[in-house]
C-alpha cells in the first residue's frame, strides 16, 4: 500500500482536490486542506521532512506582509462598493456612448481629413 501511495501521489492528490471541491468547499480552503493533508501523509511516508511544516507560519506571515498582494482585496472591495453607485447614476448606459465618441489614433475618421 505504501509503495502504491508513493508511486501515485500526484493523481491521488488531484482526486482528493476534486472531492474537496465537489463537496462544496471554497477553492482556497480546498487547496489549503489538500496541501496540509498530503503534507502530513508525505511526512508519514518519509517523503518530506517535518521541518517543512514547521516553516509554514513564517511563510504565511511573510506572504501577508507583502504590500503588493494587499491590493487584490482592496480592488475587489472597491469594485463591490462602487458598482451600485455606478449603476444608480447611469454609468453603465453612458460609458459605451462616451467611449464611442472618443477619438483613437488608429481609427480612420472623416473628421480628421
């Protein structure tokens, strides 16, 4: 059984991820649970060293301290806030009209000649 797990670890991990996703868990939690579960399996089978999981808190705090990655939830939040305002004031109806009237350098127009 151990040899089978070691030889087929990648397909088993993929199948477990599909099971997590089909059971209704969000993608982020499914990936995290799958990684942690198979990390523990890898340690038990002797494929990984336990020091890899001991470094996990430092890696998580290092990722959270990255200022560039902070922009992702901020842009998402601003989009959620601004969408009802834009729809209320008719931005969705006016923006295609305004964009069609804006001159672009690659479009040939009779006005410029």
